[in-house]
C-alpha cells in the first residue's frame, strides 16, 4: 500500500512524470492484484490530469495552411509610404510604428498584393495611450471598410466607417458594433481573426466573436490590406489619437483559390 500511496500523493501535489508511473505499474511482482489495479487507475487519472500541450511555432512562422504576410525580418510584401523616413520599421521581430511618418501623402502601410475572400490572422498590441488610441486594419483596399483597434469601452473589432455612416441601417450598425469587449490590457498582445467572404465580415478577437457575420453592402470584391496611420502632433504634443502600435504573426488563408 505504501507504493500506491506514493502515486496518489504525487497527484495531489503535481502531475507525476510519465516514466515514474510506468515504472511503478511495471513492478507487477512486487504488488498484489489490488495494488496493481489501483496503479492502473492512477495511471489513467494521471493521463487525464496532466496538462495538454501543443507545439507552438516561432513568431512569424505560419501554421500549416496559412501564408505569412510578414516574415519578421523586413517589410518585403508591404509598400512603405514614400518619404516615411523609417517610422514604419521592424523592431525585435515585430512591425513597429510611432505614428510620425514623414510621408507627404498616405502614411499607412499597405500590402503589395490584393485579396478577395480570406481569413486574416494578426497579432497586435498598443504600446502606450497618450490619447484613446485608434488604429485600424483596412480590408479590400477601402478606408471605409476598416476593422478598428480602440481603447474605448466598446472594445476593438468594430467597423467604424460603417457604424458612423448616417446612411447605415440600424440593424447593420448594431451588427458592426462589437458584441463584447475582448481586448487585453494596453501593452499585451491581442489576436484578430478576420474572415471576409463575399460581402460578409466576421471578426474574432482573442477567441471571442465580436462581429459575427455582418453583411456589408458595397464591399469591394478585392483590395489590398493596410495597417493605418493615425495621429498628429503640434508643438511636440499629440493633438489627435496616435497609432502607437506593433504587429506580428500576420497570416492569411485565401478562400477564393
């Protein structure tokens, strides 16, 4: 009985190592049938109590079935704004932006390729919040059809351009407003899963559906993806909310191939 108690005591403290259980269960000549039966039950219990583990790949290495839009080293595949002067940059493996692009025109970072139907995965985090910081991800090349990153109580994932359009019907306005606030605290990484199929958009934030199958009228059939610039300064101080954000693990699965 002393040997079997060792197994149960280990279960109460921490999950035992598999080799310890196998070693105990293999000592058939040392145990009575009742003890061997208890050891087998212990082995089954241990297999249930030991934590499930999955092999997670390195950052910016796409899982099977997905293609990387960012390789973690440089901004190939993206169009850096002309005259940006290094404000969109790669820093420690992530896309880092300080909201101070010096480009004279559009300051956002656009993908070189266009996409139709897709599932887009993006990790993002807000670095700091001198304002209620916004940033957005444009889908299919349209600023109106954007997925927002906010520090508002409403949470991230809304389609701001649709919600604020005075012509939007109340039902659609509700559909593009987040169902729940699923954001993590400022400084922590969040994960978007954005599915665009036909004119239907679904947004999952950190595993929680925040926009579920919104039917978007006049959504372009194809377009580029963009990480938006937002914010400005006057006399060295922010006078509008800056997009002080970072991105990594940007993967896509095209659905129209």
